[in-house]
C-alpha cells in the first residue's frame, strides 16, 4: 500500500523559498497522479499543483503559477514542490495525495494522503 510522508515545511519570511518533499514508500509512484493540497486556517482545502508520473503533465492553480514548481525524482520515489516568492496567503498545512489512474488537474478522487507539513509565511 502506498504511504506518503511530507516534509520541508517551516517558517519563512515573505519573498522567501521552501521546498516541500513528498516521499513515497512501499509502492512506486509510477502511474499515480501526485497532488499537493493546502488548507489555511478557517479555509477549505484547495488543490495547489499536481503531476502525472506517467505523462509528466503538470498543473498549477492560478495563484501559484510562476512561483511554485512541482517535480519528481523517480530514483528517490519522491515528489517535490519548490515554492518561491512566498506570500503570507501561502500559509497553510500542505498535504500530498496520490490518485491512481487519475488525471492531473481534477484534484478529486484521491486514494492516499499524507499527514501534512505546516508552512508559515510571516515577517
């Protein structure tokens, strides 16, 4: 069974950068769509980015385009979310999630979830 563990969250000043990692265990990420979600205090969870591990297709929500980059290291079975030019509105718990045989961009039908990592953007 696929297990996902996020890491890399922390406190960063506005304009700073963080790289989040989503490490998969037990099962290779091949043929999964890997998604990053986030949930800010008092807000609904929203899809941030995703990548199809088979086709390489990626997707980003409009508010992070040009600032965030999703990538995969197949050798390490890990997906990354590079976050640059961070804003206070990016503050949230970030989750990675996997969808088997899915389509990147739907942000629906997740089969596996990590427990999240907190990103706080504040001066």
